[in-house]
C-alpha cells in the first residue's frame, strides 16, 4: 500500500532530478531512498522514472503520479495544520503568497501582527506574479494570496476580494535628468529604460500606447525592493502604486514623475484570493482579517 512517506520521497527525487541530491535534501541515505522509490513503483505497478547514466526523468506515469502526490501531500499538511491550529493558534503552519507590491506594504504589516499574537505559527511566504500564485493555490501549496487580481475576477475556481485602489505613479531618483525639464512629456519618459513587475495584458497595452514603444517593461523584476534600488542608483524609471511609494516619496528618496500629455493611469487592483468552496485554516483566516483591517485603515492616496 502506498504511504505518504513514499510519496514525499518520490516528490523529492522528481524535484531534484537526482537521487543523491534528493537524499541529502531529505536527510536520508541514498540506498534507503532508492528502496522507497522501488517499493512505490512496485505498489503502483509502473516505472516512475527513466534512469539514465547521469540523470533521471519522469515517465508519463511519473508525471501523473507527481500531480496527485503533490495534492495528497498538500491535503495532509492542511489537515495537520487545521488540527494543530484548532482553538488558540499555538502551532501549525501558514503558506501564503503575495504579489510584489502587496509584499512591500500590506503583507509585512499583517504578518508582523500575526507573529506578535501567535509566535508559534510557522509562515512560508512566496512572492511571485499573480499567474504563478494562482498555480500554487490550485496545487494546494498555498491557501491564500494577495496580488493583482484583474485577470482573476471571472475565474470560477477562485474567490477574490478586491482591496482599495491606489493611483499608479511613474517614479525616478531625486536627481534624475528628467526633473530638469519644466514639463516633461511621455516622449521624454520613453527615452529612458523602464523597469517594472509583470503587468497584466491590458496594462501592458496601455503602457505601450502611452510611451509609444514596445515591448515594455525593458527590465522586468517581480521584487519591488530590487526595483526601488535600481531606480535610486541609475537613470532607469519605474512605476508602482502610490501606497508602496509613499514613505520613499515623503523621505525624498524617490520622486514622482508626471508627463503633461499623459491621461490618467489605471489604478492598482490588489485582491485577496483563495480557492472557491474551500474554507481557510484558522491562521489563514486570521491573516485575511488582518490584511482587510490594514487595507481599510490605511491612509487614502490621492
């Protein structure tokens, strides 16, 4: 009979692509790991890997088993967490995701409050684009994420709770050459490299139309801290929701850019996203409440 231990071993080998590396990662001897995989193959009646001289690859059966194994292991973790957290949240684990901008403001504040109240809850945070986070959510490797939700609103597999909208601003370093111009235009902005996170298709089209060139952004990075430092140390310009920029703008570490011929830009579209028809664990439900409260209490941006 297949057990979860064998499935964990199988997933480790599949993800590392190598028996020795997988054995080291899960603190198991290589012969013991090989025996576990052989027992799993015998139980299932199929070969899960094509074994070459220097590498291994998943067979068609292996691909199918990997998909189901990840779901079963995620379900096992969810059950363990729900039981551990029942009552007073003194144990358990929370796996969540965040887009680059919520990860810079909303999520750290909420996680800080969660950690103060329930210091024994372990947290794993994945910071990625909304499409990658959706895949993680449906694979049950996370149970909640906060990200741009424009392309997720009509997804029947998801429950989406839109959050407050904030204006999108271009920004640059305080001594950028553009600031020497009295009234820069979009053509002036377009002369400089633009850095940004992954943008939904409608936003990409609007940005390309505004600056009159494509493809954009010139530099894509889904880490706002890296984007901020890139802008502060070069002539690269970027764009982000105003709530994420407010502290740096107030401290004059960054400066907002505007073009006299630019129409109003579409605002942010943060949303809390979970799986439709699935209840959240106590830790995830608590964090959801903290994020919603923080979003409602935040200073409105103009």
